[in-house]
C-alpha cells in the first residue's frame, strides 16, 4: 500500500510539473512566467515597456537598482549631458521637433517630453532619471526594481528557445522572449605594465581642486576623456591625452559619439601651445612605473620585449625627445564601457561583435542576437549594427530601433503585420515630401531606418522606419509581400565625398548635381525585386543598400526643408514617374474636366480624384497661383471650399510641389 501511495504522489507531482510549464504567470513563488522579459529599466527598456503595454502584452521589466536610468545617476561623471535639448524650433509640428529633441522617449502623450524637467540645451544629468521616473509612473509601466539578475540560461524545447533569468534571491523568471536593454556599464580596461597604478573614470575624483598644479595623463580621446580634461583645465599644470587613434570631431564625422564641441576646450590649449596636448600610441605597448626619488610621481614609456621595466630603462631616459618623458602625478583611464557578457550561460551566451573591439554583442539586422533566437538586444548595446555610422547607440536613435523591434515582435509572435498606409499612387509624391520634411526616425537613424513603399499599380502601401539592412527578410519580418511592380526605399544619407566640413565648396546647391550632396539629404532607391543577402554583402562601400535599378538624390538643403518647386519636388516627381511609368502631375478640377473630354486616358491624378468625385481642392496659395497664371478669372476661387479629407493633412507640405508640377500645355 505504501508503494501505491508513493506512486500516486509521484504522479501528482508529475502532473503539477506539466501544468506549470506554460508561459504565463502562476502562483509559484520561485518561478514567474511572462511572454516578455525586459532586462533593464533604462531609456531603451522603458521605451520597449511602453510599446508592450500599449499592445497589451504580458511583460515585466526587471531592474537591479531602486529606480530607472541608474546609469545617469553616476554618468557622465561631471554631470553635463551632451544630448541636445532644443526646445525652440519655430515649428509646432511635434514629429519635426523630435528631430531636435534628443532625450524624450516616444509615446502617445504629446506632453510627456523631456522639456518638462529641463529647458537647458545641454541638461544636467540628474534630470534624466527624473524624466524616466515620470515616464514610467505616468504610463503605468510594469517595472520590478531591486531585482539583480545574475544568470541567464536558455531552455531549448523542439528548437524553440525560451529564457530563464535568476535574480539575487534565487527567483526565476521564465520568458518566451528576452529583451536585453542593460546598456554598456562595465568599464573598458587594457592590461599593460603598471595598469594597476591607473585611476578609472568611474571612480576618479571630480573635484578640480585635487588636481591643482598636477601633471595628468589621460588614456583615451573620447568624450569621457575630454570631459575629464575640461573639468581640470584651469587647475592641472599640464594635461596629455594618449590613445592609438587621432581625435575624431563629431562635426567632421557626423557621428555624435565622436568628440563634441561642448567638450573640446583642450584643443585650444593644445594648438595654441599652452602645455596640453594629444599623443598617439598603442595602449598595450606602454608601461607606467612609480619613481622612487619623487614620491607619487609616475613615468611612462614604451615597453621593451623581455626587459625588466624600471623607471631608469623607460624611453624617457634614453630618447630625449619622447613625448611623454616628463613624469605625471596621475594617470586616468577613460576608455568607455563594454557590454556585460558574464551573466549569459550556455545556449544563451551572446557572441562578440567584430566592431568596437568586441565590446558589443553581435546582432542581426533586426536586433536579434546571433545564434540566440528569441533574444533581442535593445538600446546602446545594439549599436554594433551602425557603430560609428549612425545614432543607434544613443537615445535619439535607439528609441526608433526599439519601435522597429516591437513591430517585428508583433508580426512574429502575434501575426500582426507591419503597419502600412494605403495610398493611391497620385498621393505618393505628397506623402514622400511630407515624410522627408518632418519624419524624425529616418532623420536620426540615417542610413539604417528607411520608409518602404510597396508598389501595386494604381495604389501602394507605405511602411515607415523599416531596418533597411533587413530587406532580404522583408516579407518574414513585416508580414507583407512584394508585388511584380517592385518597391521604393526612402532613406536619409550623408554624402560619401569627404570634404572640409567648414571649408569652401562644402555644400551642393544645384539640383542637377544632387548626387554630390555632402550633408544629410533624402535618397530614394527603386528595386523591381527584393535585394538578396548576397546583394547586401556586396553593396558598395559606404552604401546602406545595394545598387538599385534607379536612384534619386534630393539635393541637400541648408534649412533641411525639401519643399522647393524646382530643386526638390519636380525632380522627385519625374523620378517617380520613371519608376511607376505613369503621369503624376496634379491638376485642378477644371483641368481634369478638360483633359477628360480631350484624352482617351486622362492623367492618373484625374482618374483617381476628379473622376471619382475626389477632385483636388485648392487652398489660398493654389488659387492665387491659378489666377496669376491666367488659368481662371480673377474673381474665381475667392471662396475656398472645404479641404478634401484625403489631403487635408498634407496640403501645407504639398502645396509648393503641386504648383511646381502643373503644366496644362503638356
């Protein structure tokens, strides 16, 4: 009988185990089940939390600290952000204004912007955790604080990976999809002789008085190095910055991670010969030793293979022109941060990227870890996709890549296709002009996120902000198909002609030479079929996409306003007409009436508009143009009809384009 009871208890235990496997929350205190686990409550984690909450998904955000955005409670060390907070743009368009607001997260709340906590162009760092707390609380996001996940492992059942996260209390969180948004917070270090004598950016004193009359060597030439140097510029006797590469200036490279002007005062004291300077050399090749004769002083030099390193055999004693021959009071390491790979075990282990010295995890073009299906990397840690080429490592960039990842999740796990706007082909020109003049996503994530236009004859589908390097997988990621008419891709790009960014001839103003544009400008690619993976690998150096069948550059504009009749809209219309093989000119109702009587096949605009009782209604600008051109009597059009519903949102942007393309004599 005891054996029967034991067998019965074993059966009950087995049934209980089976019932506890499904991926939803159950009463078990040691394991919590969720469809989505978001690791980290920084800006990327909260941004994804917003999208998951809006789509009513089962998710949890796990954060090891007591509040959101803990990185900003310590960094940058000298408490000044270099992310632009430009509040006054002269425009009321909220989407356009996000082009110049580098701190706000995306939401359906137009008032939930960073300017509520700071109106400074370069805000204080303490304001950012305050903003994130406001974002989290006002949107009611599901965040569990003081949950320090120390181990992540994968469970692979029939080829379908799920993930188990274990916190400091031994509690497990099992999730169908893991979204890692931990950022980069592990200080980057280099091992060399004397590296133990170096102070780290993460712990060095920020009191300038402690550096009074001291000689300081800083390892690194990024923003953290120059930020540190600038804070002690008026106290230290001399400051030298040392790294393998020359300094890269953001206003030259157009990469916001390079040295920003707000931090570069030391360049003045270097070039104007006031004791400070920059030196190039390998970090692994140097040696730092403490001098015995001068307590606290350190000497630097290049290592000699097999030599017993002492202060006496460093190059300072044997090479009387060695740049770093004078001793230093302090050496400070400012080499940036790396991703924390150590918490990932077994099948959950992430590979290192081939860029950024392996500091970042390798991800696909849709931000899924390579070899770790159902595990996505968000935010700064996903920067390997556009390292040094776009803004994906920064808030004003990754808020859009997070939104793109969410759309991928909706298609893959919930069969919700990528959102698309269905347009008549006659509306396409106006819609593209609207997007290139106000859309913030492609503007910030230039060369990475682009608008996809699926051509379908008389109509088209317009998809916004798709990761263009994932085009070979477009149908699987978006849930939408390509027709025999092909597709257009609209991206923003900088030119490849490396010119003096402040010198003469730095800009192109002639629309016939738009392909020579150096500054940010729209580029439209036409493909009859989807590019393949091979096409993507073999694309020209510096190009975001493979060679298309046709390409159109809209000439760069000093005001970043691509709305001029001759330079912008008319060349774009002609390019679209070439790709679509149809007339895209816009006409007044009077002209459509005349053309309908005199042509067997009136223009597309008239067929889709006027002949469907949807004629294009003029605004005051258009009526005035028509009267001045003699197309209608001076008294006609004095009363403007109500706006046509299909165009009411786009007339302000399309007006110039429409007036520029009307030629009733053609």
